[in-house]
C-alpha cells in the first residue's frame, strides 16, 4: 500500500533518449517531456487501480499482480505483460505487440519520491514523481 496516492512528475533523466529508442518521433518526444503527468495509485491487496492523467490523455488501468494484461502506451504502442511485487519494488515486464521487443519498468519509493525506471533495448531512463 506504500504506492497509494497521487504523484506528479517532477523531473526526467534520459527520457528523450529512451523514447527515441522506443521509436517515438521527435514531436511526440518533445510533447511528452512536458506532459505534466499525474499518476494516482490505489492498491488493495494484489489488485491495483492506476489513473494516468496528462496534458494529452487520461487513462484508467486495472491489473492484478502476476496476471498478464494488455496496455496501450501514450504514443499508441500496444504491449502485453504483467507487474510483480518484489519486496518494496514494483516490477513490470512488457512485450511490444508490433516487434516482440521487451520493455521493463520498475516503481520504487526513494526518499519520499516515486521513481519510475525504464529499460528498452539497452537504454535506461527515469521519471521522478512527488506526492501531491
């Protein structure tokens, strides 16, 4: 339940290079860097409800830990995968439907901030969120 709350993006690290590796065009990358993303997380046992709201879209995501589900990234990329909880770390592994390449992501609380880390094809990035 440590992830519960509303989190607003504060800063990015290597996010543009990550998005470029994902194949996202420069216009969408520039917009995404200033998306004012807010993530609301509600955890109840092994079930999660997440609401992502940004300048460009609002999306509700429901998943159960360890159960595969389909998801559409902000740029429209379709993925399938699952989240698992390892200690205090929420780990996601998602496979792109268009090319079968793997995107991994983690969420962790570090010093009162929510740190979301990504890896795709050898490129790492982070987005750091502050609790609202």
